[in-house]
C-alpha cells in the first residue's frame, strides 16, 4: 500500500494563496475577481477535503479546484458578455475578404528556430490580452491558457461553434495587431 497523503488546510493560505492569485490573475485580469476565485478555491477545498484521495499532491488538487472556479467565473460572466459586431471585421478586411493594405500583417522577421525573448513577449502578450474585449479574452484564456476544447468552451459560454470561430479569429487578429505595435516594434 502507498503512503496516504494528508491535507494541511491550516497552511493553505500561507503556502498557496500568492501562487494561486498570480495564476488566477493572468486568466481573469481583474484583481477583485482573482481574489474572490482564490477564496472560493479554499472554501471549496475545505468543503471537499474528505473526498481528497491523495491521487495528486495537495498543491495540484488546489490548482485543479482553482481552474474549475475560473471556468465557473467565465460561465457566469458569459451571460453579460457583449458579442462583437460584424463591423469589427471591417478593420482588417474589405467586402471581398481581402486584407486592407493598412491592415496587412507585417513580417515579423523572427528566427523561429531561436527562443523568443520570453519576458518581453509575455509582458506584451499580457498587455495585448487585456485589450481584448471580454468575450475574446475569455475565449483566448480558455483555449490557449487552460487548453479547454472548443466544444467545451462553447458549452461554458453558451455560444454556437460558428460564433466561437468568428470570435477566436477576431481575437487572433487583434492580438497580432497589438503585438506588432507593442512587441515587434520595441
């Protein structure tokens, strides 16, 4: 028999609150939401401590609960999200679907076999992510940070797959444009 893993709820706040907060803040953007989610994580874990089977470490178990709380947050927020208008597409494409000359993506001139300047890139990505509208930001986080499948994102946000693809396409366009201004041209 393996060694039984026990939880130590008395030390969760001291050991994990800062890490969980940083993890959550990069996903939900607003500090008050991140604080609430971390608090809800600890409360849910406390309520569920008797069901802890020790299959994961205490830390991983808390992160899993936190991740689910973030998804719950997106689900709740999705009721208030404003869906982007078709006019946003006109920023990049003409009526035939061709790039406007001023919006054509620039060549980034990166050597993709070399590592990207990680800190600079992630700072710029965070800045650009925070400029997305609420639904774009939610979808970006779920898809690329939480690695949630498209079908599940649609269920969580109660949107159709066709709407998802339009939103993610626009999200990528806005991120590319923002990164070109705030990272590539630094």
